[in-house]
C-alpha cells in the first residue's frame, strides 16, 4: 500500500511539474507573439511602462511593423485596415510622449532607430496619399471665395483688436 501511495504521489508531482512548464511556455509564446492589428497593439502597449530603451525601441519596431502592414492592406482595399491607419494617431501620440524620456536616456540608440523608422515610413508615403486621396478629391478651392472669407475674418480680428485697445485705454 505504501508503494502505491508513493507511486501516485510521484505521478502527481511529475504531472504538476510538466503542466507548470507548459503554462510557462504558453505565456512566453503569448508574450512574444507580435501584434497584427491596432486593437492588438492597444491591448499590448496602452498604458505600458517600458523598463529600458531596448524594450521601448522593440515596441516601436512592432508598432511600425503593424502600421506598415495595415497601410499595405488598406492600399489593397481593406476598409478595416484603412480605419486602423486613421486611428493610429492616438497610439502614436501616447508612444511619442514616452519617446521623450528614452530619447534622453539613450540618444544614440534612439537616433539610429528614428532614422531607420523614418526611412521605413517614407517608403509607404505614396500609398498613404493614394489611400486618402479620395477624401480630398472633388474639393475645389475658389480663390475669390477664399480671399473674401479670409478678408472677412481679418476684418473681424481687427475690430476685436480695436475694442481691446479701447478698453485698455479706458482703464
């Protein structure tokens, strides 16, 4: 009976050790899996505090990878990807705030990363123009109308300035 108890105890311990190792592997796989959409990036990085420059720059690379991928998909007609590209501004703004700190902590690494990123994004600029061109297509700028509107606003501004000056001299 004692041998059977030891055997059962050993089997339970072995199973628990292997199941714990499998959980750790699953967690590592989940953590290292790169995001593929803006939603996944938001889940992964929104509010995240980065421990060092390398972690921050790796996240930046992943964000740019997804951005470029979504631009290419939007260019090929994917409307959800186009919406993601439009909505990237919020994530980029949050990321830029954090970039200020890291640009001071490791300026050389950051400058190299920024230069490389600028080149990568420059490659998709034409696609961005094509994607969003239809929003500006058909808009016509009537020079005469535009000039009248600007003159009207300028006149209103001048009137407001005169009122402020008159009030300032009365005091």
